[in-house]
């Protein structure tokens, strides 16, 4: 009986890539369309004024009812979301909502940094 002593070639493992943090849900910013952890983004919800119009508000606690749109607390992402009309699409509302509360919140956050 003869045995062929061929060398077994094994695959070398791929080089380690740095892993992204995965400690929670991942959401997409409506402004820049980049994916981030939900804790790094602002949740924005539409609240009805009662007369058929909506106003956007920042959901700091994360417990307001309804659909949420996620946004980086950055003025560039906010402007991109306005330019793309992303809030209406993400929140599934018609018309242009009052965005003053979100603008004030983002400007206060970027001024504090």
C-alpha cells in the first residue's frame, strides 16, 4: 500500500477588519443616509396641531407614539433632510410640517459642542 504524502494547503484567515459597534439597533439618518446606532441619532416625530397641520418635535426620551425619522444632531444633515424633503417621506405625512422645534434643538446642540 502506498501513501501519497501531499501537503494539505489550508486557507489562511482573512486579515482582521475592525468591527463596528453593535450594541443596539441601527438606524439611517434621513439627511446624509448614513447608518449609525440609534443612540447616536435624534428621533424626530410628527405631532398633529389639531387643525390638519403637523409639527416636528424631537423625541428625546424615545417614547412618543408614531413613526420616527432619525437624524444626526448636525446642521448639515438637517439642511440635507430639508433639501431632500425627507421628513415628509420618512414620517408619511403630506404637506410641509412646522420644523422650528427641530431647528432650534439642533442649533442648540451644535452650539453647545
